[in-house]
């Protein structure tokens, strides 16, 4: 990227090319004297919120970075293995190292199939990343439609996966360790439950899977249920890069930051998205929060380059949306602090809203590439302001 005069460009390495990292990289172009490298392990952007569609064969989830990144951003297809804050380098799996003045840590989240459940890691599939979703899609294509499919996890990802598959004719059981859709209001949960029941999904609430076999799942009470294919959507984890780099993390491995998204260990490392834990109190893992947090992280870096004080997080939620196949959905409304209220919209109107939200997520990234600084979001949400007193270094596995 061209720089004014003879100034040396500020080198910023963005680690992670998801919703937060890609928008952050584009937002950094508000200054001309910034050299931007985006590190991502694959050469294509993944629309993670469409992976359940990809698995069911009702949509695609990969987008060419060439259509998303602004001019001058270098895409480095590699995996970061360590942030060396003393040397100010990001070490890569290929053996290369990238020098930096600032890092934006946007590694996102991953699936979390528990090793404590026998057979789960070996026989269950997750759909948190493109590669695992590709394997699952291939297995589904090989399986007869009447083969029993078990989806473990009653959150929004599990519901969307179960709904998408049952609409395509698969015989699906949805296993909820607690209740169905705990993040929704009681009326919202009831609406989702009725849709699943009408479409033939068997919902088991308060049931814990204690073992996964190649052809069955075993419950904690000893009951065995046939399962030709088991999909695990219960819970998420984050990459271990922060812990492996000796940085303070929360118990899950998210980077502990202050309210400006700056690492409590190093003011040259700024976090965004699912892998950030501001004041030890992370926002809900979501595409909705990722974009604003990416812009906020970029603004923090730009403020530090300019020698001004960065602003604190200012993000309000408005609710959540869960798709129910291609013709249905539920739009749950919420207060700005992300507390669900007893108001929802369902049916085709909600489905149209959900599709629009998915398209907007990518459109906002493209708009930021064309016009850096154009990102806007709902503000006015309250943050607890809790000090990061519970931060601890979690060793790399």
C-alpha cells in the first residue's frame, strides 16, 4: 500500500480471516501508512453461519477472498503457531515469521467434541469448520435417507442442523443435554419445538450422551439408540494460540483484554471476535458481534498508531435468528444486553430476515473493502466493567 512521504509503514498482522479478522483488515485501510497481512489457514473465506446448509447440500459456504479484501492487503495462507511478543514476530507453521508493530488476534472458535466421551472424537462429526463439514457432507451423501442421524446439542447450531437435514428427508434425533434452545425465550423455544415436532425431528431433552459408537449413541442411563451418523454441536472451543504464546487467557482459552480489546499483557496485541474475552467477560460468540469487534479492534490499533486513546467497546445486541430449513426461521428479539424478551417472529418472514442477515454479513465486509470506515453497528449495550482479576495463563495442550 502506498505511504505518504518517507514514513515507514506500520506493520499489522491480522491472525484469522473470519468475519472479525477480514473486516478488521479492511478497516485498517483507513490509514495509508499501514502494511496489512492477513494470516488464514485456508485460501477461501468460510461463511460459517451457512455450514449447516453446506452439509445438507442446500447451499455453499466458501467465498473467494479476492472479492472481500481491499487493495494492498496480503493474504498469507498459513497457520500461526506462536506470537513472539518480545521479538514482535508471528511464527507460522511453514517456518516463516512475520514481523509486526501490532497484531489483531481474530482466530475465532472451533468445534469442541469432548475427549471425555468415549468414541466421540473417533465417530462423531462437527460442523464448526469447513473441513469437518466437507467430511460430513460426503458421509451424508453416501448414507440412505432413512439412516438414523443424531444431532447432539440443543443450541442454535444443533437446531439449524437438525432442521436442515430433516427438511432434506433425513431421519433426525436432536439430543439436548439440558433444554432445547436455552438462549431463546420460553415462547420462542415453544415455537421451535413445534416446528421440529411437525417435521418429524425427535427431540430428547435433559439427556446426556455418554458414548458414541459407529452405529449408535449411548445415554448416561445406559439406553442405546441407533445412529448411523452422529453430529456433535454441543459447545465450542478456541484455538490455543494465545495460551501457547504465554498470554493471559480465560478458562476456555480466549485472550484476556481490557475494554478497548487490548491484551492485558501487551498493548501491541488487540483481539476481536470469538477468541476475545474483554475484562474476562466475553460477548456471545456470534457473527453478529464479530464484525463490530473487528472494526473496534482495528480502531484501537489505528488510535495507538495516531497516539490517541482508543475507545472502549460499545456494542448492543438486538436478538438472534435461527433458521428452520429453507422456508422457516425464528427471529428472537432481545434487550441491548442480549437478554431475550417474550417477542419473536417466525415463519417465512423470519426466514427472509435470516437470509438477509447472512448476505449482509458478507456485504458489510465487501463494503468495508470499498470504503474503509463504513462499518456501523447498534450501540448502547452495557458492559459489566469487571476487572480481569480471574485471568490466568492456560498452557497449550
